[in-house]
């Protein structure tokens, strides 16, 4: 009997650790800051240098701005994420309803023209995060019910025009992250019902970014950017409620009840090359090729501070990803600029390694936007982008307590809607 309860306790501990990992996995790299490049699905973002948002996209391109400039953006992320259980699922429950969570978008960018050759910039934004919230009786409740990752960063930067055709820029970022995760615990015996597990942690970390802007001819711009990895170290005491007596006794005997869990995780480093070609005075084409180091993200270390120290190296088997994007901008009239774009991002995880907390497969982005120049100092914009995360099928089985969970997403859509305002000032 003690052996059986110990096995259950270890399964519970595994659930705790996996929950900690997958809570962070709920995050995705986001290009959507609410800036005007939302309308091109990020195509050309490292080469455009059209507004103050380039302080984060490519600091080198700040030298293209002829005056000091402020950009503020706001909007919303509106997801529609619905899971369809497969025939192999052996836990009772429903599909969980729309697991998507409304998420506000907000960002601030400022570029100061210090001299003809030097620009100073600062950006405040979030570029990594997502949230999901399933109903309490969904079939995957023993894996998770609620998972959220919220990040924010402040990124000061500087740019210097070396020659008429070459500019360089660099910056550093202060990042804050908070993740929160909840799951149900299967007490096996119906009279005890389900227990609950919740995890919450905050951390701060630093990162950096560098950029180059090349303009070999007047109609062509090429932007190259690199963003460093950002290493977070989370520490938390899993909060457990409604645990049956068997699991409680086993955890007490193992010394794991009340243990502190430490989790190290890395936001992926990434590289992007963008190009913009001005075909005519009213029409420009642009595109990206990008790379993100998700393989590094998938390798982490878990530490357990209990009566005896334990650590575990975990490989989630993530793969590096690529992004390909292209778009265009057309000046409809002197004051009106229309943007459109498409982007493809490969999947960071195969079906064999996908988890309920990362319901994204390959990603397709479709963007469109419009900007209106109110006067010589003020421009207002509106943009919309739809992200299609595919069906993201998965098939996971983590022992009798969690059950076998198999299925795919009938809808896996995130709709981004944002407005932005640009104010130019100074000479």
C-alpha cells in the first residue's frame, strides 16, 4: 500500500514539474507590439525605420528619422482556441470551451535626435507571452486548467550613422516575467474529488540587441538585427489543495511536501534580416528572413529544495524555427498609407513532443493596416493581424493520474487589433 501511494506521489511531483515547464511553454515570441508594422505582419520591420518603433525592431534604423518622435500604441489580442478531444482520450470531460484569454496590447516608443549622426531611443513593450484558461471539467484538467505568462521590457538604445549608407545601433533590455499555472490533481478515489495545484513566480532578467542598417542605393534598405537570449530563474513553492490522504502521506514521507522548486528557462535568442525596396514613389515591397533558437529554450534545469537537494536536466526536444515574411505598402493619397503582409513561422515542437500548454504548430500571420497623416506632426494608424496556429494535434500520456489526452484544435486563431499615434517634434 505504501508503495502504491509513493508511486502516486512521484506521479504528482512529475505533474508539478511538468506544469512548471509548460506554464512557460505557454509563451510565444510575439512580433505584435501594436506598432504600424502589425499591418505588414512584421515584414520589413528591421529595414523600414519609418517610425519610433524601430527603437526596438532595429535601433540602427533610428538614424532614418529626421526628427524626434514619439509613438504610442494600444489594442487587444483576441484568441479563439477550441480543443476537440480525440478517441484515445480516456478522461471524462469536455473540450474546455474557448481557452483563449483576452490580452491587452500596449507599447511606447521614443526616439530623440541628438545630432545629425546620433539618435537615442527607448521602448517599453511586451514581446513574449500568452494565456489559456480551460473550463474546470475539461479532459486535460490534470495537465492544466489555467496557464499564463506575462512579460514586459524596457529597452533603451543608441544609433550612429557611420556613413551615408551604413548605420549601427545597440541597446539593452530590462525584462520582467510572471507566470501562473493551475491544474487539477486526480485523487483516484471519487469520494475525495479532485485536488488542485497552483504555481506562481516572478523574475527579472537582462538582455541586449544590436542592429545594422545598410542602404547601398537610395531605393534599397537592408536591416540586420540580433536579440540576445534572456535567462529567467523562477522559484516557487507549489500550492496544493484538496489532496487525498494517501498522496498527502506519501509526500510527507518523501519530504517533498512544501518543497521549493527552482526552474531556469531561456527566452530564445533570434536573428532577423529584412529588406525594403521602393519600387515607385508610392509603392514599396518588403520582406524578412528570421531565425529563433528554440532548441536552447527547450533545455532547462529543474531543482528541488527539500530534505535532500535534487536537480534534473530536462530536454523538451524543441527545434529552432525560421520565419519568412513579405508585404507591401501603397500610398493611396498624399495623407493615406495602406499596408499588407503575410508571415510564416515554422513550429518549435513536433506533434510527438507537443503539450496542452503550447497549442501552436506552424504559424501563419495575415496583416493589414492604414495610416492617416493628420498634419505634418501627427499620424494616426489602425492595424489588424490574424494569426493561424494550425490544428496543433498532440497525444500525451503521463501516467494513470493525468490520463491519456489526445486530440487537436478545431480553431486556433489569435486576432490582434491595434491603434497607434505618432507625434513628431523638433527641427
